[in-house]
């Protein structure tokens, strides 16, 4: 994939994310999808499939409810995406929970434990995360 093709895909992924987020906010009335955030979209190389990542605050039951809500709303969201965007190929939408926040939090706890045990040095002043000053 060339740089311009990657750039186009990145712009297209962001446009799809934006349209889906707007649809969730203004059009979808399913209570299972309230307070759900579309955190990212990843298109396949041929742009026929997309993984739509969402985040939701809550327990496993709340996550399941959101996944069920997306399963029910998928055809509506895809149809509305087609109305709002001019695409040669309208991608299939696959909704997946975004676990990057939990992973980042887990890694931060691991690093803190290693620092506490003296296995790695503490961060330098210029490496301090914002808010830890």
C-alpha cells in the first residue's frame, strides 16, 4: 500500500468514525448504545470490511448490552453511512470492543510494580505523565 493510499484510508477511517459517532448521538434510539463511544475504525486493504472499535464504561454485562445494541443497529448504521458518504464500496461493519484503555492501564500498573521492586528506574522528570507533577 502506498503512502497516499494509507493517507486516504486514514482519512476515510476517520470520516466513517465521525459519521458513526454522529449517528449514535443523534439517530440511534437504542438505550443499550447510550454513552457508547466510537473510538476508531480500521478498514481492510480493499475497503470492503471495517472493524469499528467502541468503548463503554461498565462491567461485562454493560459491554454485552452494547454489543447486542450494535448487532441490532448494524444494518441501520451501514445504510445511513451509505446515505451520508459517497463510497464505491460500502464496507461491512464489524463492531469490536476497544480494549486499548484497559491494556494501557494494565501496562502502567506493571511498570509501577517493576519500579517499586527496583527492577526498572523511575521515570526522568521529562518522562512524567501530565498530571503527576
